[in-house]
């Protein structure tokens, strides 16, 4: 996988593709293509799926599932962060109120 003047050349399952991509995003594109290629090769080598198109669909489903799982887990983290911020704010208000009472 290399950069060319007109785009970034990537290889997936032995087939070359040239994809237009901004210079600052090329490394991400190359890493993404390598991830997809690895996923597709694993599916292909398992022997459970025949045909490049079916391998691509299975890889897309696997990657989409990973993404949705990650989003769900991240959502829990955001909710937890919000609760922690609220608890911290309430604690600070209570401590401020306590300090005022002592004065």
C-alpha cells in the first residue's frame, strides 16, 4: 500500500485499488484497508464462506457489529462520566455550604 500522486493505492485480498484521500488521512486509510484485508483473509481462510463478495459482506457485518458494540460501551462510559460530574458538583456544593455555615 502506497501513496500516489492521484490517490492512495491499497491492496485487499490481492486486488489493488486506488482511493482518493487527503494527504493527512492517508495513514488512516492504509491502516483501515489493512484491517479489512486481515478480516477478509481470516474469513476466507476459515473456508466457511465462498466467493469474494460473500467474504466482503461477512467482513462488513463483523466490522459493523464491532462498531455498534463499541458505541454501546462508549455510551455507558459517557453516562457514567455525566453521573460522576453531577455527584462531584453536588459534593462541592454541599462542602461549600458546610464551609459557609462554619464561618
